[in-house]
């Protein structure tokens, strides 16, 4: 499914209207550190190839929505249920770095949003935006749904600079 101009305009209007809410973060919220720990643990398990750890951090039936930039600059939506097979292995070294982090927490729900860059085997792969929905179940925060963009054309320079020594 390709994003049409009309859908892009509607999304832009929604984001503009929601802008003030999206710039807020709940750093003083008592659950802030717990929610951020899950987001950072997710990234660490990806970087370490720890699929069993990733499965532990995710609810069953979690959905992934990926907007992948095409060669012509348009974005194509790919959706699937997150099915983690902990017996698989990954031979690539992956690093994902975040900035412009925002976290909203309300009751048993949280939303994390950030810009990111992504590196595979110390080579730049892409940039984008991550949005993770988290839910607190039985006193533990878990990733519920994930949306992210994969942008390969015209990525802005990362404020974190170039990747050095895998960091």
C-alpha cells in the first residue's frame, strides 16, 4: 500500500495539531525509568542478537507497521504480527541510536517516539522515526505495537555524529 498525497496531508495535519502533546515527556512520572528501560533493553537485545530477550520484552500478537521508503521517495506500508523465533541467529552487528526522544505515560499505557539512525556491520543503513506502544501487564512493561519509518534518501545528519567503534 502506497501513501497517497491525501493521506500524507491528513497525517501532517494530525501531527501539527498534536504537536504540543508530542513535545511533552513524562520524565517526572514514577514509571518513566521502567518504561525507558524496556525501550533500551529492546535496542540492546537487537544489538546483541538476543532474540529470546526480545521475545520476553514483547506481548504475544504485537503488530509492526513499517513505512519503507522506495527509490522514488514514496513510502510503502508493510504490516505484520511480530513473531520472534528465539532459535534464529543473526550474524550482522546492528546498532540503532536515538535522539529527540519523547515518552508519554498514562495509566498502564505508554508511547515512545524518537528519531534514529541504523547501522549494520558499522555501515550506515538508514534513518527514520520509531514509535513504540507499551503496555503494563502484571507489573511489567512490554512492547505492544511498533511503527517505524525506514528512510534511505536524504537522511538528515545525526546529531550523534558518525558511528565510532560500534557506538
